[in-house]
C-alpha cells in the first residue's frame, strides 16, 4: 500500500528538529503520520527541516505542543530536564510525549506526566551525522525503549512502523545501557582516530586505507566471538612487544601512552578472565604496563 495514500494517524510535533529529530520526523512522515510543527534553533537544524520536512512550519515549543498528538523531544541530554519542566503548563492530558535520550528514563518527563500526558522513551541506537544517509541507516536499527506498561504497545508500534527493533530497557538501567553504547561506539571512534594518528607519526600516509580491513575484521570478531575474538600482543602475553610499543609512543606521541596503557590493562583483564592469557603472562604484562616507559620524564 502506498504510504502517501494512508490517512495520518498521529499529528506529530518535534521539539529539537536537529540531526536525530529531523530524521525520525521524516521516518514517521514516511509511514503516514503528519508532522505538523517543529522547533529548530541552529541554521543547520533549520536547513535539515527544510530538506527533510519541507512543508513543516517552524514554531515555538509551546505552539508545537498545542498542535500535536505526539510530541517527540530530541534535544541534548543536559537540556532535556529544564526544557520539559519549563513547558510544564503546556502539556495536555492524553498527549503522547516521547524523548529520544539514551541516558534519561521516564523521570525526566514527570512534568508532562503530572499534566496527565503519556510519557515514554525511544532511543535510536545509531550515530547521526546530519547527512542524507542517516535516513537509510534507520532501517533495522535497535531502539532502547522504556515505557509504562499501558504504553508499551504504543512505543513498540511506533518503532516497528519506522523499521526499528524495540529493545526494552528498565527505567533505572538506562544510564548503564547508555554507558555501554558510549563505550562501544563513541570510544571506538576515539580509538580509531588515535590509531590513525600513531600510524601517521610512523609515516603512513593513508591510515584509513590501512586500517579499514583490519578494524572491520576486528569489529566482526568482537561482535561474533566476544573475548574469544581478541588478537594481538596482549592476548599472546608478549610483554616485550608491549614494552617496545610504550617506548616508541613515549618517544613520538607521549600523549598516547596513557590511553594505550589503560586499554592494554583492560584487554589483559578480559583475556585473563576468558582463559586466553595465563596468570604468569598476565603478571609480566601488567608489570610492563605499570612501569614508566624507557626515557619517560619523571
């Protein structure tokens, strides 16, 4: 059935139509919901609304709430509590109010709940760049969903409609859930950028080309096999190689030493716990990692 011919079932208002809000708004519109109004502050956000939701007017937040059956709040985590509280007089009984924050649960929507609105959280597990490929990447991703029991079917239906997979997260565990995502995704980018910088210091002109197949294989191994997918000098117990790494880093990129040591220690802990590294080899490794690299300043 052509989704454009279906009657809109919800009038959707978006507060914070930035990278995430505009993408989810476009996804909801594509399955027959009507995005009726949005807020956007930066010029980039306004341009994304014009591109992704060309017929949607930009309005103040209180007017967005007044027009919507579902208010989707997509603002930074630190802004969310003050924003929801500041709009306490505008939420409507029976209105669906959802935020897309990973770390916040239902408590942050308490001002809306007091107005007898219906709160839930749907967090898309995806990195958004603001480019057009964001819309393509939405299909098949997971959403961390938290909702009161009576609203679980509503949250689930919305996620499934836009091609997502709902994963239920207990309200009190959302910060832990979000920490896991940050370690896996945000820290991964930092690690790759750090590795690329070290390779450039070693004279590699295109570290992205060199790293792509290696990192792709490592990611696949990690997702499929967990600790059993570990490779490299730490899991082999090669303390001398690790010592040489630290000395080289200290000589050329001293700022990278602490990160290498921290990740190598954690890798050794995991390899030891998984039975991939003997206690004797782990002791030698940890001794190297605890010592100051040769030539390091006191």
